[in-house]
C-alpha cells in the first residue's frame, strides 16, 4: 500500500513543479533585458574617394650649366645647402675680362672729361656744335663698351635664380667647363607638385581646389594633404585619362621629386549622416537598424534606412534616420522590435566597444586557497 501511494503521488508533485516553472518563467524572462552598446548618428564630413598613383615634382627645378669655356675659380655652396634667390654660387675665371673692364672705364673717364670740356667751350661760343656732338657720341660708345664687358662678367658668375636646395656638387675649383656642362641642380621644395592620371569618366568631378590626401612608402604612418591646382586640357587617346596636378605643402622638405605616392581624391565633399557599419541588419536588398527610444525606457524600434556610400567601418545614411538618434551598435543579433534593452554604454571616437565590454566584465573572485593561507 505504501508503494502504491508513493507512485500515485509523484505525478501530482511533478505537475505542480511544472506549473510553477511555467508561472515563474514568463515573469523572469520579461524582466531580463538584452544588453546592448549604442552609438549616436552624427553629421560628419564625407566624400567619395577616388584613388590614383602619382609622381612628385619640385615646385621649381633647374639644372644650371656653363655658357662658355673657362675654369672654375670659386665655389660658394655645399651639397644640400639651402640658398636664396640671387646668391652667388660659382665664379669662373674672369681676370682677362676684369682687365678689359678697367681699360674701358679709363677710356670712359677720358671721354667724359673731353665731353665736359667741349660743353664748356660750346657755352662760351668757343667750340662748334659738331665737336660737342662728336664728343658725346664717343662718351656713349665708351659706356656701351663697359656694359658689354659687364655682361660677359655676369656670365662668369652663377647665381641662384630662386630660393631652393642645392643637389650634389660634382665639380671642383680649377675644373675646366665648356658650354652645356651641367654644373649643379637647384630645386624649390617648400611646395611640391603631384602629377597623376585619372580616367576621363571622372572628369566632371575634378576641379581646382578639390581636397586630396597622399601617402608614400617612405613614410607609411603619415598622410599628406593637398588640393588640385589644375586639370589637364587634353585627354590621352590611348589610356583615355587626364593628367591632374595637385599642390602639397612640404615645409619640412621630406617629400622629394620622383617619389611615388598613392592619391585619394575627396570627390563631392559634403556633410552627411554617418553611422557605424555594424548597426545595419541586411534583409535581401533592404537595410534595417534598431533605434533606441530613450524617452520610452530604452525601447527598440526596427527602422528601414536607405544607405549611400561606405568607407572603412562607416556607412552613409540617406533616408530613415535623424542626426542625434541612438542606434544599437553591439548586440544587434539579439535585438527585437519593441523590446526594452539594457544600455551598457555609448561608443564613440574616444570610447571603443571593446573598452565598454571590458568594464562590464566581473572582477575575478579571490583565490580561496590563497585566502585560507592568509
């Protein structure tokens, strides 16, 4: 009898426990909120990138050469020296021209005195008008001779045509140079030109003043900024591309002519609504995201949006969202329309999702054995 009563009582106990679990479970589940991390939708500068490869050129560049056959008498520069416009860089031997100049100046002084005497005689009516005019012509002839010699002397002196940096010095004092001999190079590098080619289909989007960024393997961790200065007037009939020239500031002169640079042109610059790409929930060709209504105790609203361009980790929202709205960034997989969520934190440029998750981790309990040993 005892066995019969026990066996008949167990189904009742099991049923009671099952009902209790059913009654308690819905309430407990209703109180549990899905933890999420959110981000604010923000208006940010945006552009459509266009990539190209370009080559750097100096803002001004020249190779100075000799115009006569002569020996080098004086060098006033060193490799890599920064020089100013008009600075004397080199002097060729000019002793013969200097002697000719002294003789011409002596002749000029003689004829100037003769012209002065002829003028005085003319004023006293003791000289003829013809003698005065002949004396004046001889004086002008002497002046022209001096100017000719001074011009030849100027060819013996090599001066910097603009501010710049000297290249390597490959010549020494006493070297014999001939017309056309390359003596030195001079580059103006405080500003550099960046030339690159762009397919003609993008011609309508190119215009002077358009911003761009450039990178080079020589400085892999740095980005250089500039803007388009000019767009070529001709399309290459073979490559169907147009040459574009940009200007980059180079105050520290780290960029050098001939460098290969990766160029990213910022087309169609604008301010647009931007959210992290991780907030999107794709469904076929449509895109959704979850908006958190802070006024309604963090209740979720699934909303369809129209996306635009994308870039690393971010996406442009064209329709369906307003600036300042809070969207679910982490925990999207467990989010449901109409649910109320537990907001763990807001991720932004200064606070990453990983930082928020690490703060939510429970602190490890102290080791029991270590506590007992203490």
